[in-house]
C-alpha cells in the first residue's frame, strides 16, 4: 500500500512518514517545494496521478502560535483555506479513495466543557486568539464530510492535541508554547539572565502529546478510523502552563526567576481532549510522559542548534 504524506518534511509530517516506513508502507513524503497547493489545480491533480497513492495523509498547512495568529489573521485563514480546498478538490478529481485530514483542537468552541468531545465541534466559536485559522481548518473538515456524503469516499479527519517534539518550530513568533519556552529558557541560561518573562499568568491548562505518540495515533487513524466524526489524538491529561514552565526550567537548567507578563494573553483557559474514542476505535493511548518528552525534545534542540537544523 502506498501512502502520500503532504507536509512530509514538516514537524508532524516527517514523524508520520517515519512511522509509516517502520510499519512497512511504501511512502511518498512531499513538502511545499514539490507542489504548490495554493496554485494551479491541474498541477496538483497531475502530481496525484503521477504518485498514484492508495491513501493520503494531509499534514500540510500554515501554522503559527498565538502571536502569529493575532498578527496575520487574514493570511492564516486565506492561505489555509486555499491550499486545503485546492488539495481536497484535486483528490476528488483524481478519485483518491482514502484521505485522512488533520486539523487542530483550537477549532473546538472556546466554551466547550473539558474533556472536549468530538461532538462539541461546531457548537460555538473557537477562542478569539486563533479564531480565523481555526475556523478555516474546520471548514475544510466539512469539505471532507461533504465529499463522503456526495461521492462515497472513505475520507475522515483526526485532531491531534498540542504536539511537541523533535523538528518542531522554535521561532519565538510562530511557535507553540513548549518549543517557545524551551528556546527562551535555553537562551536565558546561555546569557546568564537572572529572570525570564513568559506570556500570561501561567494558569491556562493544556493537553500535550509527544510527536512520536501523535504520529502513531495518526497512522492508526489512517488504518482504522472510517467515520464522519473526527477523532481526538492526545494524552487526555491536563497540566498548567505554569507547571510546564517549571518543568522546562528544571530540564534546561535555568536558575533564574520566572516573571509572568499578564499584559499578554495566555490563550484559552482550559483545553483537555476526550480520548475515549481513540482508545476504543484505534486502541491508541499516548505513552510518553510529558517530562520525558520535553527532555528528549531539549536534547534534540541542543544537538541540532549548532548545525542550523532547528527552525528559529
């Protein structure tokens, strides 16, 4: 069986590619340099007809953290809608029978009760900080559902939790919370700073999943998840940003003080995912404890920063 992984050179896609190869799949892993999904539709269709995949896992997208989402809301919704709508339509034209689409838990309503169940999608608006990106990604999930209804394709979606790990984006403007804090603590330690400033008050709670675990769940979703409702792939465990920061501080070895900048938003107050369906349908459960995953991520960061292999 041949699987095409889009965004295959990126953070999640590269790890999904490795997991697929471990399981013996024939894999074609492509990045944005191979085919521009925002461009000519005929080129995307031709690429799919050339590759002839039995299944596609959609890991591509324009992804940023809170800062990037707030600064460029038009870019976030427009580029993601364009590239995903084009690619999904190309899959329809090329008659790709199996597609797995990935989108984020930020698409859930900001008022959803925790743990957040898949049925909560579209019961309200996402958090204001990522609303435009989140709604755009959710609309493309509806495109997946509509294609199932009209054309009978075996297309489905999954929602990974807050992923972190090797090959992540460590940019202070575009990254998510764990890589951003790893970089901040590391650079503060190198400079010998007496304190470090972090966004918010540290109270928000997040559900983190190590990228290796997420990739395993995504591959299982490709194999076993054939329903219309998306499926959450996360740890199902919540931890505050403050506790996470203290953990990273210890692992990095920073001896200074943490100062919380309450003038900056810390995002949605609580976001923990219900993982019951993943356990039932996929027989999946995240294995890597957060502290161990952060330790491995920091080691990868230190091993690769000098060779300029880290996205900053």
